[in-house]
């Protein structure tokens, strides 16, 4: 809420008056000013500065006023200093009277040795001496330095004629002790008495503005600074920089910095910090270079810490190392703040060994240091190391727990995150919005419906459900846990005064995630027509992701054009999303072009391009991008390693030797302990190139029980290589496992069905239902004339279903004539053989392909997207379709792209 300077209503701010308790309220109030208490008003980050030209709102036009009954007739002629304050000072009667210089010296000693009793004893002697403004100001200063603000204020109130120094000291004391309202009231009182502030007074009142983020009042003080000619004072300029920087008006702060006639280190620090907060990391580094040219090596710990944040923000490894060297040259590396910032920088841009070395060298460590180490270990995927660091902490707080929670979520450890959250609740630690949001996100990772309902109820009972961040997290969790009705209920109940763009984005993604593709597109289009959804960087990134998932190329191009026109194309997140979108829409050429046009690239950018080449089964190109990434000095993450290992599966030549060397070098060269994802990818490579025995031996020699994903990779490899012996052994081991997640349940159920053990398969499915797991049915779709046409198995809901089924029967007959033989082993239902064929013929992918053949222009390929892996029978069927229709069939499933042409597939039947 802005401070409105109106001379019409009374000021409802109570002030303390001198009393024996030092805490009673003053009866005086201002009758000509209205100021709501700053600390009780909601804080807002403003983007604009408003200077008032109104005579009633200008600080420069304060009319004289009368203090209530002249301070109640000068408080009934109360003496300068109230001796009741010192009735507990037993040494008062024996206190030797000193001259003024002696008393001033004693006050200095009281501050030096933090002895408030000595200050009170001096106060008692001052009472006997009578009015002395200089001595009174010194007493106020001593009390403030000792932290006794109320006592200082009582001395101030007892002074008959406080001067500028008195007012400035008290305004500063109030500003620094959380009593900003009283600081502002005192500032008004001083000006109405005709006392104009000096540079110290301006700094004091601007400090109050900074602490309560009161931008509009601060801008009015700025106007007064200009009027009284104090803008040239560097201290006042720095304070104004602080106001604009803290209140979020960063562009104005930088503009003011450019116009400052004099600057000191604090000025540079404020400007660099403002640039970093705006995300202008390059400009922050340029400011540092300019600072070096004008001021040499004059930096402090704040400068170095801020610059390291800038380098981490733009992945500037080389510049960060230069800042590190600069800190060493200036002797700042041992500074605690600098050490913590270095850990954060090397977490983002370096390796785990760099972080460990810094941590071991630090002479002093605090809770922030340990929290940074937890974050670093989680960033590198070293979950157990992060837990070990957390266990070693002598002091823990909610921030440390939040770092561990966020790390678990980042590494997909939803169950461990929830276990930690339960411990936090039982330990009665502080539950912040971040804590609850992390717990909700962990539920989303698990996908467990019952657990999500329990966490949802806990959040509501805790009284935090009315928070927009938590509500949006709850909605996203519902979409991930199969609770779309609950998600829609939260969406419809969204308050109109909250930002609706966030929840619209979550809802659109939720519809797409749950297979409701038409609903996702419809909601997006309607939100644009109604103007309810603001397409900022986050929304653009999410919508581009949906376009990629749906392979909706035309809509993706339109979003790209919008990003170019609105200036969001320069945002790194948007650029990364465009690379991924084009890659998923069969357009690697534009994906590469967008990547090349990015002004800055992070690990997500490189991962997106590598993943795009893998989707197109271009392993050699993916490895070439990996080489470029290493040369660019970008630090890879766990996703990068998984992609690089997988790339060796799609190379033109057998490079298993190189893949094996890379896999075993992860720990030595990158400080990364191979994860289950890395192992599964490596097993897939070995199986693809026919080294099934080595893959099986590697899995069985593991010192721990392998994850289902690893065994699934080995099972797929045995299927591809038609090795039934290994396949049976792996299947037996999988069936002996206790399923933990949805994919494991589906795998076990399918294995039972494939072996004819229908009762066991039904038992697994029943267990799934009891635990709230819901399998998303297989779905295939085609984008035709900017509309999504989706199909399920045996689906007859399409308006042209009759024509589609008739055409499919003809297509099946033609393919049977060409040599197609249905493989009913892919029907996982306990039905008769003939019925199995009927089930097989009407798979969703066959229905989508038939619709594509009916609607596609002559000579144009049919493009299909499937949300699960293509079954073997459909794969064979599409080879024959490409022959009998003489057109190419392009299909994207979870394994990548298939191009069926003239009876052959680009995957070489290995998928």
C-alpha cells in the first residue's frame, strides 16, 4: 500500500512516552497527517515510480501543525530526564558528579563494554546537571547502540528542544529496530517543526523505506532530496539505490546509478546487485569490469558474492574462475559469504570435486554452508551424500530440510521426500509454503492417489490452502495422481483476484498428461480468445511443451512467432522449449536452427538437442553434439549422461567399446555414481548390439537389487534378439519383485498375461486399483486441419467412425494379401483366438493410420503419435500399409520415430 500524504486525517500511530516501564503509549497524535502503519500493510513489488505533484501529497508542502495540547502542556512541565527510570540503580546515591567531558567518556565506555547499567548511572547524573542538548544526544546515541530503543526515546521525549541530531538519531534507531512507522511519524514531526533533514536524516528515513518496501513514500523522499540539494551526497544516493533495488524497481535503480555524480563501493555493489536481480548477468559483469577500470581492485565480500551469482546464472565458467582468482588476490576466499557463494557457483558450473575441495578448505562453516552442500550433492545426483551431510549438521533449520526435500523431488525420490516431510511434521519444525509445496510435488512424483488425498487433507487442515502457490501445486498434483475431477474443482474455484495464468497452464498440461488432448487444446484456445491467460515465459514454455508432446507443428510455429513478436524468444527457457518442440514434431532442421540462434545455452539446451537426435535415432549426430557440449565447457548432468549412453545404441557402427569406457568413467571423470537410469541405458546398448550375456552378467553381479527399469531393459533386449532363455530368466526375476510404481505394476501384469497366467495378472491389477494406480490406456492421434483426432482401441466415438472402420477392413484385407500375418501374442486378454484377431485389428494406431490414409493429400506422409510403445503386430502391419498404399507412414512412440517406407522401418525392427 502506498503512503498517501494527506493533511486531512489524524495519524493513528501510538508513540511510547517516558515511564517507569518504558513501554506505555503516548497520548499525543498528529492531527494533520494520515499514515497507515507500514508494518501492517501488505508489501508489493512495484514496477513504476510515481512522483506526486499534488499540494496535498507533496513532502515539500507540509503545513505547520499543533501537537496535541502542546504535548499535554509539556507533560505538566516534566523535568528533562525522569529520575524514576533509575530507581533500580543502587549506585546512584554514591555516584560522583562528573563534568560533561567525564560523562561523555563514561557513555563511550558503556557502549564499548556493553554496560547498560553504567549508561543508566550516567543518565542519573545527567538529570542533576539539567538540560544539555549535546549530552542528551550522546545519551540517546548510547542507548541506541546498546539496543535500548525505548529508553532512548524517553530521553528524546523529555528534551524540551530536540535538534536535528536528536531527530536523526531517533529516526535511525526506529528504522533499524523494526519500528518503521514511528520513524516515519518522527520524520513528519521534525519537518513540521521547521527542521529540515540533512544527509544523515535522509539515510535514516530511507532505511525505513527499504525495510518495509515502501516505494512510493521513498520516491517522495527522493523528490525532497532533489529539492534540498542532497542528491550529490553519495550516502544519500546509495540509500535511494537501496530503496529502488529492494522494491523491485531495478531498471530505475540502474538508471539512477548511471546519473550519480559520485560513487563509492556501496554504489557499485547496489548497481551490480540490481542487475543480477533483473537477470542481466552480462551487464553485471560489465559493471564489474568498469568498476575495476575506475576503482582498481577495491572490492569486498558482497561484490564477489554477487558476481559469483551472476556467473552461475549465465553458466559463465571462465568468468567465474576469474572472479574466484580475484577473490584469492584480495584475500577474500576465507570469507564465509564468499565461500558459500563459491560452492553455489561450482555447483552450477563446476564438478562435485571442486565443491568438495572448497568445502574442506573453509575455515568456518555455518548452516548456510551445509545447506549449500546438500543442494550441491542433490544437483549432482548424490542423494546419499546429501543425506550424510544433513546428518552431520550440528544445527538444522527449516531451510536445510527444505533443501533436502527439494533435492529428493529433483532426483525423483518422491517416497523419501514424503518420509522426510513426516519427520519434519513430527519434529514440529516450521512448515513454510516451500515445505508444503515440496511435499505436494513429492506426491505428484509418486502418482499415488490415496497418499495424495492424505497430503491434500493435511494441507487444508494446516490452513495454508488459500495460498496461490500451494493451491496451484495441489492442482498439479491432482492431475498427476489421476484425480482430474478434483483438479477441475480446484480450477473452477480459483479466486478471480489470483493470477489465473499459472493455474491455466497447469490445467492444460494436466489434460495433456491424462490423454485429454482435445480438452488441453480447447482450454488454451479459449483462454487466448477470452484474454485470461497471459503468455509469459513460463506459460510459453509449458504450451510449447504441449505442442511438442502432441506433435502439433502448426500451433508450435504460431507460438514461436508470438514469442518472437513479444520478445520472449530471447528467454532461455522458451528457447529450450522451442528446440524440443521442433524435434518432437519431425522437424530437426528447425530444432538445430533455433539451438544455433540461442544467445546463451545451458545444460537443458544441449540435452534438448541431444534428445532430439535420439528421437530421430541419429546416434552419431547426438555424440557430435556431446563433443561440442564438452568443448563449450557446459557441465553435464545425470540426464546428459543417460542420453549420451543411449546414443551408442543408434550409431551407424558398433561403438560398444567407447560406450563401455564412458560408462565406467562416470565416477572417475565426473564424480557421478551411475544411477539406475544410466545402468538401464547401458544394458540397452549391450543388448542392442547382441552382447546379451555380458548385460545379464552385469545385472546379476550388482551388489544391490536392480530397479525394474534395468530388468525391463534386459527383457527388451532379449525380445529384440529373440533370446527366449534369457528372457524367461529375467521375466521370472521381475515377477518375484514387489512392484513399487505404476510402470512396474504394468510390466508384471503384462508378463503374467503373456504367459497365460490370467489369475495372477488380475491379482496385480486389483492391487494396482487398491493403491490408487491408474493405467492410462493406449491412445493414438493425428493432427489434421489444426484439429486433433484421437483414437483408443476399438474406439467408435469419432464422427467418421463408420468410414474409418470400413476403410480399415479393406486395408487389412490388402495387407493380408501382401503377406501380413497377425501376431495374436500381443493380445493380453483371456479370449478365443478369433476374438484376439478382432482385438488386434482395431488397435488405436491402426485406426489413426486408417484415418490418416483417408484424409492425407496424395503423396503426403501420414503422421501418427502414440502415447505408449508400438506393439509388434502394428509395427509389422504398417510395413505392409506402406506397400499397399504407396505412401510413407511416420509414427512417434515412446521409443522414438519410426519411418515406414516401402515395407521397411527406419528403426531396423529394433525398438
